[in-house]
């Protein structure tokens, strides 16, 4: 089955720790995205990548980092510099980049800071 | 900066009645997407509207796009409990998707 997987489903972080969220897709999509969702709010773009070995900051990139070494994978690291990381994180992918291509979403990772 | 506003933010619907959600946006675009999100779950794609005047229907939901008015509507016909969820519109531009804040629908008997 083609789709997007994210792991883990739930993640707990102690203050000062870096954690990495996994996102894998087998849709052969070129573009991948990371969004953050806070309770009762819409999605905000953290980072996106339109091609392997290239990525751009979104609207709220501070305290986050990404890599895109393979087409299928786009991991997100939440660093200790992110002061309020508790949120629901969603990964998405699309055939091409930008907003002119439909984005498909993974199941999400819920991150909680202890 | 593109702004996307949805209203209402919360809608309590009675089963069997009709309702409309509005999505206004602040810049030119002819790409509008509607998504559904169930509590604690991810986003599910509902509609992709690609041009002015586009209308798409699936079951009790119908979405339309007026690019001149910068407005999309999601019309619900004869609401049923299964439609209870949060609905997001998202506007596509060359660089990215920008999401509205969502409309939470709750269907009551």
C-alpha cells in the first residue's frame, strides 16, 4: 500500500533533549513537508523539501532541523532550542512542491515535553 | 502575508438540517483544498478545487470556489452524526499551502 508513515505515534521528551521524528513515504513524491498543529488551531509549516538534499524554512523553523538524504525520508529533529515543543506534528508529501499540488498527510506524532 | 479565515469556528448542527462553512482568503489563488480531521487523527483530503467556479460534491458535502470573491464554501446537506469533525480549508500559492484555523462541526440529534 502506498502511503506516508510517521513514527513514533507518541513521544515524550525531557527538557533539554533533542528528539527526532521519522517520516517515510512510498508514493514517489518529490516534495515533503513538516507541519505543527497546536490544540484548536490550524497547521503551521516548519520546513519543506522539494528535492533530495535541499530544504527550506517554513514559517516557524526556529528550534527545528531537518535532512533530506533520500527521496523517501524526511526526518525532523526538535532541538532543545525549541521552547514550547508540545504539539501534534504532521508530515505530508506531494508530487511537486508549493501549493499547486495536493498534499497527503501521515498519521502524525504527538510530542509531549515532560 | 496570505491570510485564510474560516467561519464559523464552531458549528453545532442538528441532524437533517443544511449548513454552510465559509473560507475567505486574502490573495489571488485558484487552488483551494478542503480537509477533514477527526479528533486525534491526521488530515484526510476531501476536495481539490482548481479553478474559478469549480464545484465538487461527495455525498452530503459540496464545495465551491469563487476566485474573484476569494471565497470557498463547504455546504452540508442534511447533516448526520458521521460528519462531526473539524474541517480545514487551505489555499495554495506557488510557494506553499496556507491553512485556515478550522471549523469544528458537531452534529446533534
